[in-house]
C-alpha cells in the first residue's frame, strides 16, 4: 500500500480525506466566483497569518512557552512550508489581477507571463527540496535523515531523478502569453495547459510529496492534487492552474496553522510501502516512516519518463507547426484547448 490506511482508524482517515477534498473544492469555488471570496482567502487571511507567524517566532526567541510549544513552531518550521505558502498565495493574487484586469499591471501584456514565472518558482521550490533530501541522505543509493520537523525521510537517487522531472515539467508549460479572462470574470484561463501537462505535473508532484512529505502525502496527493483536476475536468475547463494555486494556498494555510490534523490525530495517514527488502522503519518521531527504495525508484522513473515524453511531444508538435511553443499556443485545435477558449471573453 502507498498509505497506511487500516485497522481502527481507517474510517477516520477516509473521512478526513473526504473533509479535505470537499473543503478544498468548496473553498476554491468560494474564492474564484467572487472578488470578496478571493480577497478574503488570499489577501486578508494571509496578512493575518503573517502577523501570527511573526508573533510566534518573536515570542519563541524570547523564550515564551506558548510559542516554543506552538504546533506551528514545532511541526511546521521547515523553509519549504513557508516558501510554498507564500509563493502559492502570491500566485493567487497575481491570477486575480489578470482575470479582473486590476490596474495597469493586470492589463499589461508582459504580465501575462506571470503565471509561468510563479508556477516555475513553485516547482523549483519542490525541486530544491528533492535535491536537499538526496544530499542529506548522505548516500546516493539511499539513506535516512531527520528533518527539522522530526520526520524521517529516506533520500537517494530517486529524489534527483524526480527533481530533474520537475525541471522538465517547467519546460512543458507552453503558450506563456495565451492567458485569458473568462466571460464571467470568474477564472483566469490558460488554454494551452491541457491534460498532457496536468498529467505530467500530477505524476511529478505525487512523487515529490510521497518522497518528501510522508506525513502529509495522502492529503497532498489524494485530495490536494485531485481537487483542481476534478474541477478542471467537470466544470472549469482551462482554469486548472488557478484551481491548483487556490487549493494549494488554502491547504498550506490550514496545514501551517493546524499541523496536528495530519501529524497526530485520528485523521493522520503516513505514506508507506511494504518493505520486503529489509530497509526498515525509521522511528523517533510521532509518525514513523517506512520506505521501499524499489517503489521510490520506480515512481521516479515513471515521473521523469512521462515528463520527458510530454516535452518531446511538445517539441515535435512545435516543429511541425513551425512555431516557438513558449511564445505561441501549440495545442490550438485540440479538444481541451477549444473547450477552454469557448469560455474566454
């Protein structure tokens, strides 16, 4: 099994997944459909949380017990979590500026490249984390290391391979300037981001979370990745990247403030693969982690294989059309692209 869902807590774990999935889908709809929802979720709440985070660290530096024992301070102190939270939130605000055409910035042609830039930054944050795990493992063939949050990770060459897959995933984003506002002003659309990119991204991100966020991965993979893909497939065609940014920012805020939901409650589900190779289970943390390097390696090979395949397909299609795939939209005429464009103003 990829995740430890069994015994007496299985029902709670599945219920927890349902709560997260439905919550993310619902809050994404609240945030995307009105200016009030978007401003509340991605400007007002993040500003309030920033004050809260600063207060925690200032008080912890002063030795105050409430801060030193605060769940956010103890369980969510990695650079990655803060980088991901603020990068995703900045993306959400930028996407709102584009879809509502706020000021000169929202109307500027050059700013249409912002979605590519912010998504690339978010991917590179994860790529850096993957490479960090490979380096700190101390052994390219595999080794345990303990994160600043007390979680054991089993890093190795699979992290490097998946990090490279992330770089290819950046190169699979095409039609940088093909950004549109929907007719109802509810969505920022990127029609050239079709199912091929979404598949490549989801497989890469699945492996990233599986390798590096073992105590969060069942929610990050089975709920967080599925929520934007679900919405894009059924009613929000072309809005996948906006869905993804919205749900990612919302989840990061929740996880940062209530980490024990996934780290130490009946809803906790650690990633796991049965280890028949004798690699063992790392303990010494509230959430033990088991690892099977054969499965880790297999998924990383799948991740980079799919991303390289999509990249090659894009290059061949661009060559056949005689266009630059980053300056021009190359999926014109495909079902996904045309369905998304039918929603554009």
